[in-house]
C-alpha cells in the first residue's frame, strides 16, 4: 500500500468526550411507614428510555433514562430516576452507523453508570440494594428502529 493512500484514508473513530449524570431524583413518599413493613417484597417497575441528539459537527449527546418504582401493595416505597448521558465524538461514520452508535452502542456504555447511580441512591435512601440486570441494547435498538421505520421518523432526535 502506498504512503499516499494511508494518509488520505479517513478512518472512522468514536471517542468518549464526557460522561455525566444529567438528571437524578429520588423520592420515598411513604417513609418512614414503609420501613416498618415486616415482609419486604416490593413490586419493582423499571422504565428505560434512550435518546440522542447532535450537538455540533461530529459531536453527539446520548442519554439513558431509567426510572425505578418500588411499590408495597399500592403505596410507593421509593421512586428513583436517573438520566445518564455522555458526549461522544463520532468521525467518518456513515449516517446509518451513527444512528446505531447513538441508539445501541453508546447506551450500552452509559447503562452501567446509570445502574450504579440508581443502586447507590436506593441504598442511600435506606432501602435494600437493587441491582438492575444487564440490558441488550442491540435488541432494543432493532426494536426501536423497526417501530420508527413503521412511523417514518428518524432515530436521532434533534432539538
């Protein structure tokens, strides 16, 4: 391979610029009563959302928002919501690959951080530890892509 060809090829690159908690809230609206329950077996509901948006040329923000609600019968024991985000530099990728990176790859990077923030918030709230199971963001992305295509909209959201 010639030296000219090596220097003129444009290599696709992705770099993490910054990871951060964009938003976080914790509520225990029925404390201290919920701490007096003898048989702690709450119903746990988990809601997960991903989003992304371009910030400038080659810079994107991706975010994973997770809401966990624990209920004892009809009373909310706690509710925690975390939006874990990151800024990613994405250079020389085709548009469909950028969509994949923002819809599956970056959320998979962000999820363990969000999971840890949630676990810490719950334990700091005085409740037993909750560890969220790993997520398959590729499968979720494929499902989201299928839904978006049926609705005729773009995966990367601009605001």
